[in-house]
C-alpha cells in the first residue's frame, strides 16, 4: 500500500512537470498552455479531495502530494495568466471556484482550510484586477479590495466554530492589510480604508468568540482613522475634534467601572485618553510655541497621578508615556547644548560609570524591576 501511495504521488508530480516541459518544448499557443495548466489543477484537486479523510495511512501520500502540486500549479497558472487581462479573470475565477468547491467537498479539516484559504486569495486577486480594469489608482482600488474581507467576516459568522472559519478570516484580514498598504500614499483614502476596516472588525466583534481581539482592533482602527483624517486635513488644533469624543468615552468608562470595579482600565479609559493624548503629542512635537507642550505635559502629569492614586494601569502608563515624550522633546535642545559644551571624554566616562553602578547593583535592580512588574500587574 505504501508503495502504491508513493507511486501515485510520483505520478502526480511527473504529470505536472511533463505538462510544463511539454508546453515549453512544443511551443503550444498561449491559450492552450493556460487552459492546460488550469485543467491539471482541477484534476489534481479532484484527486486530493477523493483521498482526504480516507483514513488509510498508505494512501495519504497521493492526496497530500496532489494538494501540494495543485497549489504549485495554481501559482504557475496564475502567473502565466497575467499576460492577458481576459486570461487573468478567467484563470483566477476558475481557480477560486475550484478551490471553493474542493473546500466544500473535502472531509478532513486541514485540506478544507487550505482549499478555503486558496479560494479567498483568488477572490482577493480578482478584486485587484477589477480595480485595474476600472482605471483606478492603487489607493482608489483599496476600498474595492475590502469586499473580500467583508465576505470573510460574513462567512465566519455563518461557519461559527467550524475549523475553516479562523483560517478564512485571517486570510481576509491579510487582504485588509493589503488594502491599507494600497491606500498609504493618499491620506484621505487611508483614513477611509482604516475606518472601513474598523467597521469589519466591529462586525467580527459581535461574535462572542471573536469579541476580545476584534473589539480592541476595531477601537484602535477607528482612533487611527481619526488621526489620519485630522493629519490629512492639516488640522492644527486636533483637540477641538478629539475632546468631544474623549469626554463622553471617559464618562462611559467611569460608569462602567462603577458598575463593574473589576473591569480593565484599558477598556474603560484607554481609547478615550488615546484619542486626545496621542494626536496632541504628535502636534506638540512640531509646535514651535511653548503653550501646547506645557498644557499637554500638565494634563499628562494629572492623568499619571490619578493613575497612581487609584491604581489604574491605563492612566498611569498612558499619562507617564506622554509626559516622558513631551518632556524629552522640550528638554532635548538643552541637553544637546550641554553635551556640546562638555569635554568629549566625559559622556563615555559617565556611560561607563553608569554601567559599573548598574552591574554592581544588578541583583537589587532586578528585584526592583520584578516589584515594579508585580505592582503594575496588580493594577486594573
């Protein structure tokens, strides 16, 4: 049985290699070569589907080899089809349909997931072709690419805890990442794509099994979309737009923690604080005046003290980070002036002395770091 499996696996590889070499040697027409490779992928998928779930170890080599060769053949056929727009649509459409059909018919979980992922990739490529055919710039085609991630969110809600659901949704998330990459050169489109990705993440967060990760991701994407939109509009006072969001968000977070004192401060206060603190910090770093950094530093100091007083991790870390970065930006010119006035040998000597002190008190510093970690871990 093992010998028959090895022979069948070798035959599948040889058939694919013979087709490629035969097409090159015989110089067959382009359409015939494309159709032949696509047909071979269909045959290999049929062979892989028939062998999945058979439960016979000796025959496992044939379907596994057929699956691998089918994937390689799909890549080869896809690359070959790129020479013609019509062939691209035909080949990738056929491949997406073939892999989707194989995912439906396969019995084993791993092959089903592989087939479903391949079908999702094929659909994503087709949306990219559609944008090119419509004459859209890459950033203009980015929202079109999000159609496939949207479908994967809907499909994941339908499949629920099916083993195929997570790989398909992760592939859709990669498609969304491609859309974000396409939109990067144009800030307004980037803000739009980030907001749409936030909507998709919020849709996935409706499901209990996806809620923690997708919920945080949706909040981060919405906040990031807001920042990008403000930057694209060259807004010099982002607080006028962010404070109306921050204040209600903090009120809602406060009411939630009153109802549930064990709720994390990151979910209660993190998004609201980040919505204002981080854009203000970005503007403060480019602001030549002193008023904004002073006000931002004062607000960050108050937030840090409140976090330490009420043992709220989000307030302590966010406020402390913003305060440190704001202070670093303001003190940097003076530090550079002082460093320039010092003898050249003094900074390396001070660095060496610091290393000696740290090395001599290494165990104590390690205990201090552990105590700090434990103290932060006990905060909400």
